[in-house]
C-alpha cells in the first residue's frame, strides 16, 4: 500500500505530466532501447517512429497518477494493455527494466524539479502499478494456456490458403502445423505474429484482427499492405506478408487476445461501421451475430475510397443476400463508374450523421473501426446524436489513441 504522503506527491505531479508526459516517454524509449536493445525484438518500431507509442504511454502514466487514490478505476485500461502484453510475450522480468528507465527519463526531463522525494514516490507507485499489470497478465497467460487448444508462446501455423481480397488487402488462412486443436476466440479479437523479415535486424511482432467467425478449425487474418507515403515508410510486416509469404509457408502466432468483443446476446439493433481494413474485426462479429441470433436487426456500413480498395466484398455480399435482417450499405469517397453499379452502393462521399439518422436508430449498439480520422468522425457523430457511451464500442489498430481533440 502507498502512504498518503506518497499519493499526495504523485498527485502533485499530475500537471507536470500533462505538460511533459510525451517528452518523458520519448526519452524513456530512447533509454530503454539504448540499455536493452534486445527489447527491439518486441516493440513495434513503426509505432515508435510515428510517436503513437510514446503518446499512449504518456496517457497511461498520466491516468495512473490522476487515479492514484483509486487505482481500481484504471483497471479497464490496464486490462486493455495487458491483452497486448500477453500477446507479445511481455514477462514479469521486463517490469523492473521499464521502471528503471522510466525513472531515469523523469529525472532527465524534469531536471532539478524531480526531487528525491518525487523520484522515490514514483518508484513506489511504479512498483504498485507494475504488480497490478503482472497479476492481470499472469492470469491471462494461465487462462490461454489451459483452455482447449490453447498454447504457450508462439506456435507454428501453415498458410493453408492466401486470397487477394482487393488491390491492397489479402487474406491468410492459417492451420496449426501440428494438426491439433486451436484455441477458440471472441469475434473482434486478434492474433499476434512473430516474424523474422530478411534484412531486418530485429524480430517483428504485429497484431492482426481475426476476420472470420470462430469455430472453423482455422484462423483467418486479412492484411492491408501498408505502402510508404511522405516520411512514413512502408509497413515492414504487411509488405513481407503480401510479397513473400505464400501457401505452405509457416508463420508463428500467439493465442487470440483482445477486449474489443461483442456484447452477447445482442439486445438492441446492432450497427457496424467500418473504414478501410477496419472491417476485419467487424466482419468476424457480424458473421457470428447472424449465426447465433438469426433474424436480429443488423446494419453494416462500410466506407472505402473506391471499390478497388474494398476488401472482403464476397463475404459481405453473401451475408447480405442470405440474411434478410442484414442491411448492408457501401459508401465510396471517390467511386469509379463501375463502383456505382455495386448492388449495395449507397452514397458517394462520407458517412455523416444526417445519413446515419435515416438508416439507423439511436437506440442501437454501435461498433466501429478504421483509420483514426474515420473513427473520430464516427465518434463525434454518435455523441452529437446523443448515443450513450455504453452503446459505443470501438478498436484502435495500434496503441490506444484519443477520439477527441
């Protein structure tokens, strides 16, 4: 337990963290990788380069300080991060390393303002917070390893089938190399791959959403090839999967993870809103919902730049044609002539609130995923409409971000 004096010191640093949090976490990652370059085999370098990881960690540290009197209030955020830690293979031994370098970063960035009392208080607080993470993650490891078809670490899977879904999206069907059972999963979850890419010094680990319903004896992921643009280089793993991984090749994956899942059973109409490759977890959800609750009212809205970039069309067309309760709408920002002939083409431009009001009900459960600008637009629209928070569900691809500016 933390003393009241320690908690008071931590709370006094909240304004400083709000101002300097990202500078602290940026320096933290520099120190971490300088002192422990082996950890570059775990962390996503692209998220580091974009600054996403630094911002996400700064927000987590800020939240921990702000809620230091009631750490149970950040337990949902802890669990969200812990799902990714478990999938990546983060272990208890990593936490002292993180703590040491985080304290060094705080001291360096704040300088003389980081008194011995502040550093000591943060050392104590970090120990308590780390224990919470370790406890939650150890239970997650136990659960996934003891369930039917579960496993420890990274397991070899054979690419049974590779399917080109669009100009930039391909699906990979994966079966276990040992021929044994695979762990079940909740629609919306992801699996994590450990990939050694030629000419890359470090092992790469990436999360990819499962894009088919569970219970089929295989896992399917649908991966967008991330092409470089501006100062953002091409995606290391997505490019490798598209260009070099073929049927018969072996990939190593940890067991399914993640907390972006459907509320079951659905008691309200369900609306799915996807942008680009953000459709992958939602397709798994809608397939499962239609299987388990046939006749339940469902609306699926997909937004893409044009039809050539629209993945998983065959899946959604078939679902719409065979399930009268599913209302499917396609929105293309700049449709080509042939795109306007798509049976489910609904509008040109963007998904907006006025249009949503015409085809959905405010008393629905909304699930959305896609590029951050798309997600921010959907969130703003739903909040403006007055949709309660408990009916709004979403997933970020990558480190947790914010949907409000």
